[in-house]
C-alpha cells in the first residue's frame, strides 16, 4: 500500500485515472494544461518540504504523473496548494476540492472560471484518488 504522497502513489493514481471511464468523459474537453497538487511541508509526519504531484491532463487522459518540487509545481497553469490534512479530507470525500478552493482551504494559482467549468472532471479526479489503496503518513 503506497504512502501518500509518494512516487508509488502517483503511479497508482495515474493508472486508476486512466482506467476511469467517468474521468475520460468528464475531462474530454480539458485542453488547459497540467495541474499540480502541492502538499505543504509537515516535518512532524515525514514531509520535510513542500511536495507536488504533476498531472499532465489532456482530453480525459493523464499523459504523465510524477512527483515534483514546489518550484516545478508552480510552473503548471493550475497549481492547487493545501495542508496534508486538507488533501486527506479531499481523498476521503470530506472536502469537495472546488468548495475548498472557494473557501480558501485550498489555494488555487490559475483561473477559477476554467476550473468551475470542469466540476464533473474534478469529482472524477477525486473519485479516482479514493480508489488508490492509500496509506496515510499520519496513521499507524
């Protein structure tokens, strides 16, 4: 069971995402470039510095998914940043990512107007994340 966040988790996530008919349909119109998901440093649980997940999303497919540092993540047209606990809430469906951005629980760098047009794709991205067999760093 891969730890979140880790390269192994990202690989599993890409595979689940590309196997998702729901995401393929909901994200079919996405031509706005990669999205990066940044988890802020939390040394207490084993995240010594900010870490990003780069998702090269295009027309319902994840062409590439990899771990990146914060400066690389910020090069994406859309960069969403949050505390570890917030990402965990998203993956447990306790926090809708769009609402999280609107409530400033997650910080968005990029055009919110584009993001809100793809609510169904965002939900499919979260659903795929919930299907990855995940071990959370702060749980024994």
